[in-house]
């Protein structure tokens, strides 16, 4: 069964754990980001549509699990008011979460990767290029690709694959090289 990126959407959630306890997921990361941006717990709560008590409770829970502060609060005077900022640990925790999140989304959005997984293909060598010519006969077809390297390679694929990919001269494609064949990704 092939993975179809046209009909289905791959999604995922991540969280950071500490000693088996969930520490930071998307909601807590948004709270940390809000504090980094707003410099205030109350402004963060308002911006996220959460109560101050809930936001403060989430911060306290992270600090309880870690045994260290992730947010520092400070009092202000009549004019300036108080505020909050992430400690170095809080900043590192947020940065680590965002890096994991970015990596996960890159993998999820890599349609070629998911097609490879869905097809149970182990090919990882890819060459980007432009289709120079397309020839079809009853069962197979031949696609000439000018590789950006610069080079031209030829892939013999099924007529059905050419039609499914809607290949036309001038299309930008990737050639995935497998030990026995060259496949086309669009």
C-alpha cells in the first residue's frame, strides 16, 4: 500500500521528558515563548487566552520536575511594573524544544521521504534536475533528466508512473538512485 500525501496528512506531537516525566510540549513551549517575548507572565497568559494561575501552575510544574527555576520574576515600582524572564535553563529548554519541533516538521513535510517509506524503498541518493524529454510506449517510458550537477541521466519507468507524476518537459524533479534503477520524484 502506497502512502498518499494527496489524501492524508501526517502529523505528530513531541514533548521533552525529564526522568520519565513529561516536561515541555507545545502548550508549555508556547508559555515559555510568551514569557521570552512579553517579559511578563500576566501578558503571556492574556496573549494565550489562559488564566494567570494556569500559566504560573505550568511554570511551577516544570520547575518542580527539574528542581531548578526556569523563570525569574521581578517586582517593579509604580511606574515600570514588574515582569518575568526566562533563566538560562528556561531559554535552553525552549531552544531545545523548538529545535526538536523544527526537525520533526522537516521530516513530516518531506513528501519524498514518506513516499520512500511507503514504498519500502531504501534509496537515499538523490539528484535534482529538469526533465528534458519524455517518451512513452505501451508499458514503459523513458525520461531524460538534466542533473543540476551538470549531467544528464535516463530513467526507465512505467507509463503509469509518468502519468501519475504528470511528467512534462521542463518539470523540476529529483532522481533517486537505487542500485538497480533510477526512480523519479516530483
